[in-house]
C-alpha cells in the first residue's frame, strides 16, 4: 500500500432546497465553455469511531468510501485538530483493500498521536449514501474548480437526515475563483453556506445534540504575526463566531443565539472601521453596508430580548402580580415572536449568504493586496504590535475628542461617545494578547465598566421608544399598557441620577488611566 496523500483542501459547501437543485444544475456558470463533462457516481460512506466517540472528541473523522469496486479511506482534521481556517482543512486520503479502515500506513506523527490508541476500537457508527454528479469548471485563467452535487441521506441507528448540497473545491488557482463562482450561483438561486459536514450531521443525530450557542473563544494573536496576518486572524475569528451560532439563532429558541451573532456582526463592523486606513475603501463600504443590513434585521429581536429579560424583570419583582405589567409582557413577547421571524427570514436569504462569501473572500484572497499603495502595504507588513499601537491610539484619540465637555454633551453626542467607547473596547480586546502585562486587564476592566453604564442608559432610552410603540397598539387595553409603561419609565428614571453620577466618575477615571499600549497612545 502506498503512503497516504496529505494536503489541505480549500472548499465551500453550499446547501440548496431540493426543489431548487435542478435550477442550479442548469446554471450557465456550470455549463458551456470551461465546463467538463458530468460524471455521475453512487457513493457509500461509512464513518468509524470508538464506542465512546473518542475521535469526535479529538476533532477527527475517519471515513471509508465505497465507489464502485474501490475503497478510499479519508482522515479529516476539523477545527480542533489542525485546521488552518474556515474554508480549508487538512485531509489524508489513500486507497484501502476493503470496507474497513487501515490506519497502519499513516506516516504523519501528529496525526498518529491524535488517533492514539483508539485505532483498535474503531467500529462503524453511521453511514451516508449519495448520488454524486461531478464536473470540473475552468474559470478562465483564475482557477480550476471541482463541482460536486450530492443528493442522498445520512443514516444513523437513531434516525436520518436528507442531503442536498453543492461542494466547490479549488483544484488550481486563486481562492477568488472559488468564492466568485459561489457568489454567481447564489445570485441566481439563493443558497446557504453549509457549516455542517455529513459527519457533523451524522454525529448530531447519533448523539441527539441540542442546538446550542457559544461565546467566542479568546482571541490570541502571536506576537510574530504581521499586521496583515493579525487582520486575517481577527476577521476569521469573528466570521467563525457567526457561523458557530447561526444555527442557534435561526432554529433555536434561546435569545442568546441571536445575541452572539449580533455581537460578531458588531465586532466585524468595528474591525473594518479599525483597519479602514489599510483596506480598499470600496471593500470596506460594501461589507459595512451589508453588515449594517444584517444588524438591522436582528435589532428588534435583541431590543425586545433586553426589554423582556432584563429591564422588565426588576419592575415586575417590585410590583409583584401586577396585571398591567403582565399584559405589557404578553404584548412584548408577541412582538418578539414576530421579530424572530424576521431574523429567521434574513438568514434564509441569498443576501446573507453573499455577505458570508464576501467576508470569506476577503480573508482567504490575496488579490486585494495587489491594489494597495506601497506605504499601506508596508504598514500591513510591520509587526502586528506596531500596527496595533497605532490603530489603538487613533481610536483612543477619537473617544477623548468625542467626550470633551462631557457634562454638557447632548443625547446625540453621548450616543456617538458610547459607540466610540464600544469600538475602543473591542479594539483593545482584539490586541490585548500583544500587550500582556498587569496594566492590560486593569485598563480593560475600567473601559468595560464605562461601556456598561453607557450601554445601560442607551437600553433604557431604547425601551422608552419601544414603550411608545406598544402603548395604544391595536387590540391592547390602552389604560393598562399606558400605566405599565409609566411604571417602567418611572422605575428607571428614579435610578438615572445615581447612574449619571457614577458615569461621570468613570469618565474622569478613563481620562486619568494610561492606555496599556503605552503613553504615546494617549495622543
């Protein structure tokens, strides 16, 4: 048996509704000049693991594919075991004599260590059967792409799920070609960027995993990174956060899923703004417009979550069993249900998929860098810490400027200050690992407190606007809702003076604190 081939595949997986698949297949982008002939195949994949699913815990997938009379063994490393990005991953493939895995020929020491002693305990855990149509597309001189259309089913002892998806794998050329083809197909027929592999779906059914949300893991930047590499890492981190929580936001009933996606969107907007001076202006403007659209589609749901779960609760606790507050909550919950339908509708659009693909293109492509002027290219080539210090100083100076004559700021100016503080905090969180020291967590804690108070006051103002909308809504008892709204507004008006005093002290402390990236950052 020959050695196992190893390599990094760069691919996109797009799911499509079965009733739309024929339309995709007839796309001119998959036909005509540059398109190879379609090759149909029937594939059966058997996935192996230990009785306690040890490989899954290590982020590994072992699969044996039956294709005609041939058997191909594949070992894939997911995010936890060597993946270098969202759209690429390590894969080891080799022929085997039969349907059982043969891992004896693995010559990669890291992979052998990951597999550990589990090899002897491997047994089939689930399977998939698909009808695959494969063809190769030559996109001019930009790249050669293998297009595989799969229809079938993944089957486990505990149930099954349908498969209807399109895999695009870059065989030769630049990643731009891959993303451009996906964008072109999505423009014709709305598609969805599929984050779950066939093995993910099999394991989800097998283990009956609930749809869950997750916070973004800590962002750690290696001091050896250049500014460009730091930018790519930060963008990938936040896009990954969206993709991880999209399913929870789209299908789940926990408000935290929407909150996590909204956080990631907000942070991506902040990153694009932070790096605006070293990115193509048209790219930043286009992505910002789409991120702003997505944030807008989620804002009503999030505002109602905050109102029902955070702002209304203390008032209800103080006025126990108040019927008018109960009526207000019922009305707000009904409005929230409609807001969540809007969120789900946004995730189902081709516009949302196009946004993800364009973000992926920015991360994986190098073409946009060719348009940079020499000075900008030099700045991106500097050590990340140098660029970070410069960008943080710019953010800091803007906040100080917006906060001048703090006590006399109008509501509009205070809102601008809050946004500036929020952007500075996220920029500081992005780069904190490059400036580790005792001063860093202390500074970030003070910044967080300042943002929290500004954010709470903003939530209260948002709640005032929401209550105006709810008061007198058709079908509601006007007097009851008016009284309940008055209770909520009065409750928070009572604490506003105390918060204002606290906020002024925190602003004074912020001005006195030395930024952790150095004295020069104070501007």
